[in-house]
């Protein structure tokens, strides 16, 4: 039986199965590196303020570094008996340097210790997330620059609406991911605060220097209120919320990729590296990675709702319920980081079938707005132009041809404003190229969007 570091108050030991239920080491061991990092800052401060002697502090520092070396070498065995990452690390430190290890916990509680670990872990995760978002945004800009004049149908209600540049479509996702980057960047502001020194909830009687430990850990400063420091999980909720929005964006994109590579669309082909086959149908090439990203969106939503539910009625300050704040954070971090990598690889290796995309804009009525705009530009009220074109589309639908197939004579029967140049206006590439309003799909407008994006990515 391992003697508990907090066991002085208790006469009876906890049953093994109860102990296992209450332990968090199976998942919070992910923060071992951050736990040691926080301990090193804490003991440095204890020496600087004279709470520990330099000799004691140096011995503890040497012990922490030795435990860290064992951890990095995979020589640490985490045990349920020691409950969590903090007590496991302290137990190894005690084995390394003896009773002086117990002085490390002076002016500190597991409450501020775990909060510090999570701030450090999430800060690292946010930095990596922002980096991977930058990589994916760069990929989108690169592909867009190569496909400014690649024409495809633009959709509303999943119906052909107006022809657009494929680059324009991709750059819409670039903008979404840019907003995601901004959200994660702001998330850093609330993550990069130090709870260390708040102790259990009320601070400490020891003359600690919380600003020093904050500086040592590269935090912008300490929490202003010790109760808030140990009970705040807003920074994790922000992360889970931001991650949910990110996954929603990736899921929307994946849904379109799944449609585009279907036999009905054939707009793109995915690399074999990001596809799988069927165990029974030899012809199948399934977009499984895109489907997985779409599916994993649900688990990230679940992580967010799970923590919101844990937090919704918690009184101040620390409660054991907060042990449930970590698994969702770890799960979401792994999910979004791998999803960003897969998405980037999938886009970098996909083949874009430009001719099929453009051909799809010639066998539809997505140029109907061009005819209405043509008439409106010549002075006809747009509502009258809209009605004329609507009736003509109905006529074409019944007779089985498209606007570009309508004879000039028939056009001029509908309106004497229509001249022979109408066919040029109805061409999908011309239609796209002319839409150069700010943020539009016109080639010059797209070039401007791409240039702004490239400058922001520097």
C-alpha cells in the first residue's frame, strides 16, 4: 500500500476500485512535462524569496531534472496509487532526493498546480494549432493562385446559382480559417496567465513572488484573484469553442470534397493516400479521410458541451468535478491537430478536373443573372428583366436547351435591347471575369484577395 501524501487525516484506506475511480493519472500524465516545468519555476521562486535555502532549492532542482530525464527516457511508471501526475512526480522526486522533496510543495496546492499545468499544456497546443492553421491557409492560397481562371458552378441550396472561380471558392475557406486563427490567437491571452501561487484558494502566508514565477514560465502575469485562479476554466472552454468552430469549417469543406469526388460531380480526384477501398466492391475509392474529419466534428462538439455541463453549477473554488476538464481538452487537441494535417495533405495531393468543372457551367442556367444584368444595364428595370429571363428559362427547360442556345431572333422578340453581343455575356468565363466588385469572383478581384492573403501570411 502506497502511503498517501495527504494521508495524515485519515484512519482508513480507500478501496482499490474507489481509488481507481478517483484517480486521474490515466490521462493527466500527458502533462508530466508541464508539471515538472511548473515545479522548477516554483522552487526557483522559493529560493529567491528565502522560503527555502539555496542548498535545499538546488537539491530539489537537481532532483526535478533527474526525474525529467527519466520521463524523457520513458523510465517513469505512473501508478493509480499516486492518483495524479502531481503526486506521481513528487513521489519520484522523493525517491530521488529524499524527504527534502516534501519542501517543494511549500506555498502550493494541487489546485493551483493543476491549473498551471493546464495553462502550460494548452498554451503549447494553441501555438501548434496556429502554426498548422498557417500551413493550411498557405496551401489554400497556393492552390487558389493556380486556379484563378478555373471556372466552376457556384451554388445556393446546392443548386447551380452563378459561375464562379474555383479560387474564389477556396479563398472563402481561407477567410474562415483566418478567423479561426484570430480566435485561437485571442485564446492565448486568457491562457497565458499564471495561477501558480494561488494555493488551494486563498493564497498563502508565505512571502511568495507570483510575478517571478509568472515570468519564469513566460506568462504575461498572475491571476489577480486566487479564487478565480484555481476555479477558472474559461480558457479551456474558449479552446473547445474555437475548436468546434474550426471543425465545423473543416467539416463543411470535407462535405464539398466528398461531393466533388463523387461520380455525379467528378470535379476532383483524391490521392490514393487519402482514400480507402471496399471489402466487397473492388471498384470503390472512398473519401474516408474527409468523412472522418466530418465525423470527428461531433466528438469535438461533445467535448465542449461536456465541459460546459461540468462547469454550469460549480460553486467556488476547486471541486473534484474539475477532474473532468482534461480528457475533453486532450481529445480535442489531438483531433484538431491531426485533422489539420490530414486536410492539408488531402488538398495538396488532390487532382482538380478543370474541364469538367467548367463544362458543368455550360449545361445549366447559372448564366441567367448575366442576361438579367445585361438588360438592367441597358435601362430596363431589374424586376422586369428578372421576369423576362425567368419566363425564358421556363421556355428553355420545356424545350431542352440553354440560354446560350437561344437564337438571336428569339432574344430580340423578348426585348429590342438585346444585341448579338449577348452570347459573349452569357459565356461563363466572361461572366466570372466581369464580377470585379470588392470581394467578388472576378479574376482581378481574386488576385487582390490572394495578394492580401499572401501579405498577411508573411
